[in-house]
C-alpha cells in the first residue's frame, strides 16, 4: 500500500479488490476509505480465504457484477466462470491474476470484462495500475479510467 493508491481512491463509494490481497492489513487500510468488496486470489493465505469468497456476485444500481480472481480471458474463460456468466448474466466481470490491465467488451456475453492490473509491488508487472469507474443510478458503467501508479521496480 502506498499513498498514491489511497490518493486515487479518495472519494469512491466502494472498492472492488479482485484478489491477491497479500495481507489483511491491505483490506484494513482500504476499509478506512470506504466499503471494500474483495475475493481471494491464488497467493492469498488461509486467513484471507476464510474472510473473503472465491466468487462474488452482487448488484449495484441494477448493474450485475461478478468478481473472481482467475477467469481466463474473453473467448476462453475457465469452464466454471463460463457457467457462472451464463447463469448470472453479469454486466461487469472483474478479475485479476494476470497483473496486466485490460478492459474489453465481451459481445458474446454482453458484458464488460475488467482486469485492473496490479497496484502493489509484488509480481511481475512493470507498471502498477488501478481503475476507477462510475455506475450511474440507471446501472450503466461510465467514465472508466485506468490510473498508472508508476513503475514496479521490485517486479521488473
């Protein structure tokens, strides 16, 4: 966690963390800002796995959100994720794992695929990123912004 992350999250209504939390202290710090919704990732230990689910389904202003750490990518989702998408029909799928920021509209499932990359220093990513977006009262995702936090000197 660094001040740049906290600065860019100032004023948000909620935070979505797509796994690889690393330490419960990260959630503690984010929770000082606002409500945090999170899923565990493949690097997360037992204490985080006990407190956060593998899959999260929720609705915000009528927009269905699905979040999990490992999904594959548009066109080649894991079988479990593909089945959940088919059943739940989310408008947004938020994931992590690759550490590479990517936003793509998946026409096949009529949903927005979002991987915010990685904001932390652990991992192989070269640039640390996070994303912000607005969800309108009508349930439409708007104003998506990719925020670069700088180089990941430890991961380079």
